[in-house]
């Protein structure tokens, strides 16, 4: 079977995350900040769904992009954040944009001796 290059999948596993800064913000601020951050980094937001788990102070956020999707899932009890972006727009190299999104997101909401494991998969 012939394999087609249809996009890039950026997967980020982020460990040793402290959530202290994150808890200072409300849902609306978090969602607005992330939508603006995604939009200013050449990604076209179509819609998003943000869910805050109040009992464990965690959130899951999924963004539908014209290019595909972006998601963030948090596990404060494990000091862990998972992010992924899939883009089928091969005309743009989004590697730099992913770095900007990651840096701004982490500096706004999280502290700690953060370790990031990045994977880029051609699909």
C-alpha cells in the first residue's frame, strides 16, 4: 500500500509540571488565552471545547482547526500535561510555532523543572 504524506503530528509529553500558577486563573481567561495563542501562530480555530474538572482541578481542551486539531490534557496529580497538534497543511512548517505555543503556554500557567518529550510523526 502506498503511503501518502498527509500531515505532521506533533506530540508533547510534559512532565514535572507544577500547577500553582494555573489555579490563579478562571476558565474564561484560560480558554481565551489559548485560543488567541493558537490563532496568532498561523492556525485557524474553527471551534473549541474546554472542560474543567473542578474536583481534581484539571482541564481537557480540544480545538478543531481548519488544518486538523490541537488538544491539551492535564493531570495535576501526576504533574503531567499532554499536548498534541495534527496539521494537514504541509505548506507551513509549524515546528517553530509549536515551540512558541509551548513556551508561552508553560510560562503563563505552569512552573517546575519541566521536562518536555517531543515527537513529530509524518502521517
